[in-house]
């Protein structure tokens, strides 16, 4: 088969959704990485501009671009990615869906590895969706595991963020930082975290005092377990990542349980890959652009709790 030219690759990546993963185009994009990078960045910019103009893209080229650019370690794409995830309100989710709340930290850990100030700025910008801000500070844990930072350096950076959030009465920022600090079992921050809870700055639907109190006695063992639970840094193979999404399955089996539905800290790669590969069980195809009304993070939760969706079933973690 003749090689696809670059324009054809882009066209296939950015074609209307069909329920099938464009594997051939993705593989060609991977193979021709350096040539594809500028075109992938353009896909991101075009989609971002569309959302800024009040439109929702009906293709997924920008989604494929995000994963491919990370896989290709295209650090020159970082400004375009930051602009996309900094869109106000639900903008980042209009582009990338809830995948952004699972994988953005893995991406930033690679693309912003030499620019931690970019990650700090994402977190510090209170105009940005809180889920994006929380993903930004999760990047630190990757850098610790990869040996770029020490535990003390990460805790120090988070501690500084907590002090700023406390001074500014930034509830969303304080919640995200405390949730991250708890992963490090930080005895040295005990007083500041306790004070944040006492002042009502921490959303207990995201992280509560019991989890914090349990982390301190376990110390290093707790921290090492959190490092182990952390998903892989970066994207190794875009096709491998995306072909397991329900949206790109072509069989008619019941859907698998997603990472977001599992209890915090229990996700392992084999939970949703090996077992279903061995049994031949795959979910039925669904569209990425859902025709039904999506529950916004500030809408009432459909479970009937009376809370906002982001504070209830839409929370990134559940309280223990």
C-alpha cells in the first residue's frame, strides 16, 4: 500500500466521527512524526478557535493530535495545548471530554518537564476550570516518580500553593492542593492542612480529614503506594491508548467499568485491558460527541443528591 501523504493523514484524522479509530492514519502520523507535528498543532489551534467562537467541533482531529503530540514529545505544542485546556467553563471538555481529567497530568509531565512554571501558572489561574487546575498539580507526582524532583521539592511547591490559596480564600485551589498533598503523607504540612479544613476551604466531597489522618501514620508506605497507583507518564502509543475507549469499539458487548467509576487508588492497567482482551469482551460503540444533553459540572447532580454534579457523582474522587 502506498504511503499516505500528509494532507490525507490530516484529513483522515479530522474526519467526522464514524465509531472507528483511524488506525492507519494514526500509524502514519506516528511514523512521520516530525513532519506531522506542525499539522497536529494546527488541528489543536483550529478546534480551540472554534470553541472560542461558540462552536463545538464535530470531528476528533484535535483529540488525536493531543495524544500524538504527547507521544512524539513535541514540546513546541505546549502553548497550543495550554490555550486549549485554558478555555473557560466547559471549553476543555467540549474538546476532549472527560479524558482530560484522566490524562492531562500524564501529558504535562512530558511536555512541560522543562517548564514547571507553565504548570504552576495553570494551577494558579483561577479563571481556569478547577479540574484542569487539579490535573496540573498532579504533574508533580510524575516528576517525583521519574526522578526529576524530590518528594521534598514537590511538597514544598504544593505547600506554597496552599498558602496562596488560603490567603486568597481560593476554595477550589485549596481543595486541589490538599488532595495532592495527602498523596505524599506530609507530616510537615499537618498544621496547614488541618487549618484549611477548619476554615472550610477544602471540599470534603473530594478529600476529607479521615483520608488525611490515615495517610500520616503510614508515611512512606502510603506515598510509595500512591506512586505505584499513578498511571504511566506520557503516552507510549496513541493507538494502544485509544483503541480501548468505548467510543472506538465495534463489538456489541456491555461496556467495561471506566477508571472514573473505580474507587480511588484501585486502578491498575490490567483491570481494564488484559481481562477483557482474554475474554473478548468489548463495549458497544458510542459517539464522542454525545447527542444527549451532558450534565455540566455546575448542574444539579442527576442522582438527586441536591449537590452540584462536580461535587457529587462528577467528582474526580470520592470521599472515604
